[in-house]
């Protein structure tokens, strides 16, 4: 508790001289450092030398503040739920009344231990109707023309009708396949990276 309050006070002092400390980008980076030190207890973690601040001096001061915090946390018993509460609105407060979220953003259990994304299963209903119709229009138009121009009771007309019914179905399936291939390309890359 005291180590966290000390860190908040140090960051608060830095923020008075360098207001960009409260920018979202900086908060994300200071939040990552806090998570590695306080929750994951990663002994191989190296505190970054930059946190997105505009000057080297500001980055250096933040780095030093976290180095002190890491040293103070060596004897910290570590209780996940209690430590998480310290970062909430009723938790640790700086000398001037700022809570941890002011410096690190909102830190929740999902942020500390993100859950892997579930792979999406192919679902025909996921395909946008307009996209499918756009690709199946040629087959459907030819199907309609076959009804109007060639009598269905004629043998040639019947073959013509069956051929373009199959063509329209293939167009429909192709539209669905292309949609899912385009829409899920980025998702598949992300999933494969998580598995490795």
C-alpha cells in the first residue's frame, strides 16, 4: 500500500511539470509497467526507458519512479484481489487526491490476464444479404431470361434452365465464401499469432 502511494505521489509530481503524463498513450504504458511489477511479478521484466513522454527527462523520471516501486514491491506479499482494489476508486490515493486510474487508466482483471479470443465458426447467416445478391445477380438474371425466352417444356429449354439454376447457386456459394475469406482474414492472423 505504501509503495503504491509513493509511486502515485512521484507520478503526480512528474505530472505537474509534464502534463502529457495524463495522455492515454502514456497511461497505457505506465499501466503495463505497473501490471508487470505488481501483478505478474515478472523477475525478467525490464522497466522501459520511454513511456511516450515528450522529453527524455520526463521519461527518465518515470523510469526511476518505477524502479523504486519495483524495489519496494520485493517484500510486498501480493494478494490479487486486494491489490486490484487498491487501483479502484476507493483504493490508493495520491497526496493531492488522485486515484490510480488517473495515472494508469482503468485496470481490471481482463486487462491483467486477457482471455483468448474464441475462433469464429462459419455461419451462413453471417453473410451480408446484399453482398451475396450482388454476386448471384448474373445467375438469377439468366435464370429469369430462361423462363421468359425459352419454353420450359422444350428439352433444350429445360437443360438451359437447369444449367443456369446451378450457375446461380454456385454464384451464391461463391459470394458467401468470398465474404468470409475477406472478413476473417485479419482474425485468422491474430488467432494464429496467439497460438504461437
